[in-house]
């Protein structure tokens, strides 16, 4: 099934955990899928089997990711986050619990005056997620 590429994509760079992150994120959204993936071979430069480049979708939104074969002195920052508009409170609660496990809560679930319920977490990979239940 061919998918038209988006003009602008969120690109997530990992150091050996790209596939683990993709698998985790896809487990959270029922309509998620890997659209394309290529892996490093024995010739490198990355560890054999890690992700050279992948495209995956979550809730109709396409993302790209890779495993950098080079160690970097930077990681993800909450200054850039994935903002999810949830349809129901149970959906928000489920996503928050799953994403916070092994990660860090930045803003606990609550009502902050701009929506029904909101929470902000860094997941176990360091990616920041804002989860919102609109009025």
C-alpha cells in the first residue's frame, strides 16, 4: 500500500533504540503502522540490525526515525513535544500511564484552566508528550 509522503515530518534520532521506540509508540495507537524501514548491515557504519531510516505512522501522522551510529552530547528536550488531542478521558489516562512508565512526569494529570484534563511526560526514550482532553 503506497503512502504519499508528508511535506514536513517529525524526525526522531535515537542511539540504538529506534525500533524499540517505534514498537512502543505503535502499541499505543490502534491505527499505527511501520511504512518503511531500512537497517544497517554488517558493513555498518551503525550496529548491524539497527535502523538507518524508518517511517511510521501514529493516528494518521507520519514520523521518521533513525539510530545514529555516532554518540551525541544531546538528546530530546521538552522544548519540542508531541501534542496529542485525546478523544476521551480513558484514552488520555491510558496514554499518560504508558508514556510515564520509565519516564518522567513533567505536569501531572489535572485541570490547568485551558482544557478538561492535561498531562505532560517525557517517555522512557526522552521524547516529550503533551496529552490534552479539550473542553
